C-alpha cells in the first residue's frame, strides 16, 4: 500500500456560512493508496503558517468549522 492522494475540490458551502462558522466539502483523491479511505482529518491555519487539527475521524466528505473569529483569514486542508 502507498499513501493515498489528498482530497480534491475543497470548496466552501455557502449555506453553512455564518459569522463564526464555515462549511466545506471535498472529493476523495484519485488514488486510494491500495485500500479504501475510511476517514479524514480537517486542519486550519489562521494566517500564521501553522496548521492546527480541527477534527479527525470524519467519515463524510464535508465539515462545518465552528467558533471561528470574524475578520481572521483561514486556510483549510483535508
């Protein structure tokens, strides 16, 4: 087995947007690494070039980040 490809098509779900919440969705990577992908981990960076894990063991291909600070810039990765 090899490491699976990163998920693709990470996009914001606008209906989930609130002042302190943001919804995202993604598609699975092309190559699974030889075994089905069972779960995902979502991390974010608050413009300091350091990603922090928000949640792990996510089985769906979507997530709603809560308790965000209005006015800050965020980067997400799955």
